[in-house]
């Protein structure tokens, strides 16, 4: 039984003005290269990257990794179409699926700790939180793969999926706002990058020791 990750990188990045996957991140890396490196650590055993807009520019950066690369020709229909494609690429015996957008940079320690909490507690769905606010990535039990393969934009995609399973969602509180970070505009990109790497902010959000995560909260 495999722990897999679906990395969604097919959006048009219209507000950013350039593909977010190709933004500079860290030392001599693009954002998508960084996130694949952070995902490609135990317990994640398989990574499916779903491209779309400007896939021909992004794909060469991904092809040399051990990831499965898919191109969603229907990316203009919305994020749900990429999530469906990624979920359909995974086998039925997948144990857990980590769903992450490329514009939500997360260090490996957060991903590892979140999966560990999810598997240890046998949750159906686990989401990270910071100060009561839900963040990303979402970890989903493989038992729910058939439903993930059917998500539609008209039913609000992953958001609608989580709303339908609200009683099954377990929140894992972290002590770092890194689980909330995302970016859609150049201004947000600069702000998030500064927070992620600055030693003056929480010792740098991208750090080697894991942010503490509390005990799994019981669903309301």
C-alpha cells in the first residue's frame, strides 16, 4: 500500500503573470523543483505531477525526477479536472494521498509530520491548522479515491469534497503559519518568500526541525 502525492501545477497563473511553477524558489531552483524535492521523501513513495498551462515549459524540469508527469489538456475547466486526473493515475490500493498545489510551498518536515499523524490515527481526512485556520496540504485516505476521481468544478472540487466529508475531517494544529502560505500575485510571492526564508521571522519558516503539531482534534 502506497503513500502518494498529487502535485497540481496546471493553472493559468493569470494574476501572477507567469507560471507559478517556474518562479525562483530557494537556491537555484524553481518552485516546482523545490516542492518535488520536499515531497520526494519517506513516507511518500510516489508523486504524480499534473501540468496544464505552458506544460511544454515546465515538463523538462519534472521529467528527470522519479515523478509521474501528466498533462491536463482540459486545465481551463478548473483545478478539479487536474485533481481527477491525478487521482485516476493512482492504484486502488493507495493507502493515503497528499494533495498540494504548486503555489503552496511546504517543507518536508510539515508533510512528513502531517502524514504520520494521519496514518497513526487512521484518519479519513487530515488537514493542518495554524491558530484555528485550516491550511494545506490535505491528506486523504485511499478509500476515498473513487470519489476524488469524480470531483467536479460545479460541485466546488476539493472544497466541496471536504464539505461533504466534514464529519471525517481531523485537524492537526501546527505551531507555524507555514501551513497557511499561498500566493497568487507578485506581491504575495515576494511576501511569502521573505517569510519562508527570513531568519528574523520565526527562525525562518523553512527550517530543518519540524514545527510542533498538536494531538489530533476530534471532529465537531
